[in-house]
C-alpha cells in the first residue's frame, strides 16, 4: 500500500513534469518574464493538492540567452528557479528546481506531517 507521504511526493513530481514540459520553449524576454512567471504559477496551482508555486525567471539569464535581434529566447530550466508546496492527506511536500552543476535539478526539500 502506498503511504500518504509517497502519494504527496508523486503529486509533486506530476506538478514539476507538467510545469517544465508545458512551458519549456515558450518565448520569453526580460519584459515578459513577470507575466510568464504568474501564468506558470497560476496554471500549476489549478492542479489538485497544489497549495503554492513560486516561479522566478532571472532577467540576467534571459538577457544573456538572447542571441538574435528579435529580443527574446526560449524558456529553459536554466533561466528559472521554482518552488512548490503540495499538501495531501495531512502531508506537506516542499520542492524546488534550481541550477546545480549546469543542470536544472528538481528535488524534494522536505516531506512532513502538518
């Protein structure tokens, strides 16, 4: 039988997969980063058990990634940090995605009972 903690962790993984693969490749510029952050967070927060999502798109990384005169680049994990809080059956799971050794690593930060 699956525990509540395991199920909550599974839910966190589903949310990360959805967030990353739904938005990877989206055109982004420093001027559009705040609205994209909000759209990403609000979209994922619609899913069951998702209590909060914070997306931070780094303007300096976006600007550095723009390599043509059109003024935008494609969103990748290297341009953002994400934190999520999932709550299911009294278990709270906190997660984050941040660059680690050149890779956008998704990880569990904590799993605990409320």
